[in-house]
C-alpha cells in the first residue's frame, strides 16, 4: 500500500520543480481591476449673437451724445463668414421712431465669401416702435428734445412695431448714411453719418435738422431674424424702447451682453487606456502622424482610433462620436454629452482628445501625460475637469476663435488653412482670448457597479 504522506510529498516536489506552485511568501497579489465609465459634457453656453454692443460717443468727442448734421458714430468688430449685422438708432425728432436694418439684418459677406463694403444705407428703414403716441415730428412736446423727462408721453393705441409712412418725411438717405469698411479679412468698421441739414425736416414751425441717437448693434447668423424687433408684434421690452424714445442704450446693452459670445461645440474624439508614454501626442514635440491632426482640425477621430488600436502600449481604445440620447454621430452641442466604458487594471493611464470646434487645430486632452486610473490600488472616480487642458496641435495657423474662415464650421473643405510655423503640440498660447476650460467641458469618471 502506498503511503499517502509520501505521495503528497512527491507531488509537491514535482510541482515546485516545474514552477506550478510557489512557497514564496512575497508573491505579487493578483492585478487590481475595475470597470469605468467616462462622461464628457459640453457645459458651454449657446449664444444668440457673435458680437454686439452700443455706439454712443460721436467721432471726435469724448462723451456720449447724439449726432447732428455732419456728425458721425463709428465702431469696429470682427465677424465670421456668413454673418449679418443688425443695428438701430433713433430718429430723434419723434416720439418713438428709429432707423434700423430690415428684420433679416444686412449681409456682411457676399455669396463668393468676399466682404461687403461701401454704402449700405439702402438696407435701413424708418420704424415706429409702437410704445408712445406720435406727435408731429420735430414739434411734439413729448419728444426727446422737448420733453420734461425721459420716457414721457401717453402710450400708443397701436402697440405694434410697424413701418413709418415717409411720404411727408425726408428720405432715409437724406438723414443718414451708413457705410462698411474692411479693416482685415474678417474685420469691419461701421460709420453712421448724419447727412441731414438744418432744414431737412419740414415742420409747422419751419425746417429743422434730424439728429440721430446712440444705438445698439449685433452680429448674428444669417438665418436669424427679428433681432431688435418684429413687424406686427409689440416691442420685446429688451431695450429698443429706450433707443426709440430717448436715445439711451443702457437697456439694450444689458440685454445683448449676456447673449453674446462664441458657442463652442466639441467634436467626436478618441480615447486610450495605456501604460508608458502618452500615445496620442508628446507635449512640446512635433505633432505625430497618427490622426491627432484630423481630430484637432476637423473633429474626425477614425484615423486616431485606428492608430491607437495598433499601439502595443494601448490596452483599450476607441472613438466616441454619438452623443448620449442621439441616434447618430455628431458634434457635442452645449447641454449634451458623450460617454464610453472600459475595463482597466492598476498601472493603466487614460487620455483622450476632442476638438475645440471653434478653432483651427485646438483640442482638449487630459494633460500631456494622461490620468492614472488607480491611486495606490484604489480606482479613481469623480470630476477630472481640473486635469483637462487645451492644446494646439501645431498643424494649422490659428485664427480668432469662432471667426476664422479656415475653421471647420466655415472652411471650404477639410484640412484647409495655412500651416502653423510652430509644428509642436503645445498648450494654447497665442494672442486670442479663450473661455476657461471649465466653462466649456466637464469630464467625469465613475466606477461601474
């Protein structure tokens, strides 16, 4: 009979010889693993206007005032291809009349992409705000030049904005001239000149000039109409009444300011879970030929996702392109999010890239080195936004964000625009102003239960 103790001893000796078991008390623990979900949210604002403001200080003056014959207002702005300008200024010899661009605004660019320049006065008409009862132009005691105080006079029985019958009034061109001048490939100067004379307006008291007041302006999308008013509707109550009755711009400025800015979508992108160095890019080195350019310039992640999947240091990678709740791939607009999940183990690092779409070649990433997914064996979770930074891919020369003609929303084709003189991938550092990272993007990570 075989002794069982001898048999057990023999089997243990064989296992030790072949390395199938170990008696080393210092054996490594099994790798720590966890399942994660990352969410990328666009927390930016959607704005109605690209640029806006008020004009109130006449050319050559130092204080706000209206302009009489020979006087002028001027202001400058930049505007993206395809945008329009809306503007309003008071016909001062009235109770509540104002000159304004038509309800669609005036084109700033021609159909061939060149800038509109020259005299645009024909785009302006005279309107009644419907906020105050009309009196004879240039005579009424409730009109701004003669009233006892601002916002006086009885309400208009017809409270709808409407065109003014100018058959017994001077033509628009006899009172004002509005011109556009190019200041750069995307820059404009507007000049509003009072061309009336001392007798342009004929009244029961004789001839009088027609002063023009400070006013408001906004640059907006071509398909956006009725910025300051809508014919056949009451005044919006957003500051036009102040211009039309008293030539004041404080209320219109207060309305325009929070509605003005660059709406920044985020693009489809790609992520990688890896060990070692960042496979997406190397900070302060030439941009790699791995598809980061396609993400940074055009929001196209397929090439980068393919390159990452072939990288031996990458354990998990993929593109993210379909917003949560959407039925198809597309950009991430304010209020939307992308989400992706993966498994990782201790020692793994996460990084990602998504385009700052209102740019030539900028993208967000989790720093230059990525984020370690474990902290001393504990999987991370929470808000990663403080680690998100905005990078310049070094592939295309930068233009003003949200304005440049070679940026993906406005460019004629993919991969257009002049090359960047500095081909290094680097943190954004140019002459333009960008919103804070946490004003546009939020990245969070959670453990899957």
